[in-house]
């Protein structure tokens, strides 16, 4: 089956190879199990050697750079030409997969509906909440429009894959067959052992306001006043703002390749995710797979993963600081959360996820035969 995968993919190109910080070889290997030929249409930017990424080397993956779109906002500036281009893509495709929320995905969804082309959607986030919290004013203004379009596209999909059990299904119901396939591929890990050095980790772009970095920074200020020595490791795009702590060290490591993520998690004693909105949180599941305690906000699908005692209200630095302090000082509590998370997340292993994805695609392919 020839599959066209539509998303706001951004890749870097060095003249020989393509690189991606989110859709790596590991990602495409999973889709290779459901399609022998995959075509993608990324926005391509010059390669930056500082990104520390591995090149994409998947023989079945065919990369066709978008020529008329340099930034995602160009989708709206050139809406009708983008929809027309999507119709050309449909004419040369057997199967269409649309990952949402995405701007290019909205254009492809409209084109599919106009051409009565069956498609599969992957629903990975709440557009209304994500764009309302987005740092870009333009996207905040477009939030309602994007949300409305997204609901229509998902409602009319032949097959819908969700990354949650209940949350996104309630926000974006589909008239097609629905499947839950988690947005991560967890391999078996040995649980991390508690050490005397307390390291905290968080993943998220510093450009994205809704990830809650400043809530974490405020919580760290509270902990610093209590003279608690902690090292915090951050991953993601952006630049770290000036931070003045006496007992706490914050290290921003930028972007690393997915193959290095297991090593990164294993230097932590706690993972935090103070997001203002989150569909489920792939990084939360990955941290749990290493047997890490996690403290996160009670938003989106996160409560589907964590014990209620590990949750805090969004934009609540004091609650966040209190939870961190408790896990730092109470080894029994730390062990309790670590064991619970490690046991709970085993249900989301790579084999189970692969089977569910294959079932979803098998259902979709029936519409094309």
C-alpha cells in the first residue's frame, strides 16, 4: 500500500541527508510495518550541526519537500493553492493519513472531503487549548477556527486513531471506527534506583507557553529558598531565560536524538510536566517506563496515566514545589510512585502498540479495496 502521511513536518537538510527532531528513524520504522511505500511532505530548513540528530535512513520513506510553503502560516496565506496541491497529492496516493492538530492537515482534510477520499486521522492533541496557550498571537486568534475545522475532519474520518483512552475521544468524536494507539514506542527498561543526587527532568519547547516552564522556574525559586540542592535538566527548543538560584542548577541541553533519550532519563530521579494543556504526554510515559516518579498537571489525558496524588493544578508553582519536596525527602513515597508507574506503564509496550496500529490500518484499508 502506498501511504501519504500528512502533518506539519519540519526537517533539516544538509545536501545529502534529512534530519528530524520529532519524527526519527524509530518513528518511521513503526509505519513501515503498515505500509511498504510512505511519502511525506515536510517544510525543509538548512541543517544545524548543533542539533545532534541522526540522519533519516528509511528506504521506504520518500521525502517530497513542500516548495510553496516555507512556514506553517503560509498554509493560510496560500490556502486555496495549498488545498489544490493537496488534491494533486490525493490523485497520486492510495492511502491518506492526516495527523491532527496540524495546519497542512486541515488543508488535506478539506481536499479529501471535497474529493470523497477516505482517510485515516491520528488525533494527538486538543487544538483549541494548545493554540490558545501558544506564544504566537496569530495562532491564538485562529484557535477556534482550527478547532472547528479539526472537529469536522475527525468526525468524517473512515478510521480514527487516538493517543488517549477517553479524553480526546470526548473532545473530537468520530463517526468512523476509533482505535487507541499510544504516541510512543516503549521498550523494556530496568527500573531506575534512587540515589543521593536529586536530578529533575522536563521536556518541552521553551517557545511554547503552555508547557509550563515558568511554573517550574517559580517552583524552583520556592525550593531554592529552602536551600534544597537540585539539578534540573531541560530538553527542547528555545533559549533559557536568566535564572538566579543559589542551590539549584538548571541545565538546558537543547535537542538530542531519540536514540539518546533512554540515557537521558536514566540520570533523573524525578520527571515533571507542568503543562497547561496536554493530550497525554509521551515523555511522561517514557519516564514511567524507566521507573521514575512523575509530577504533572491535572489536564487533558494526563490523569489517565498518573495516580491522583501525583497531580497538581495547572499554573500552581506552590503545589508543584510541595510535591517535588515530598518526593525528595520521603524515600518511601518515592519508591511507591516509582513502582506504581513502572508497573502501570507496562501495558503500553511496543508490541501491544504495534498490534493496535496494525488493526487500525487494516480497518482503514478496507475502504480502499
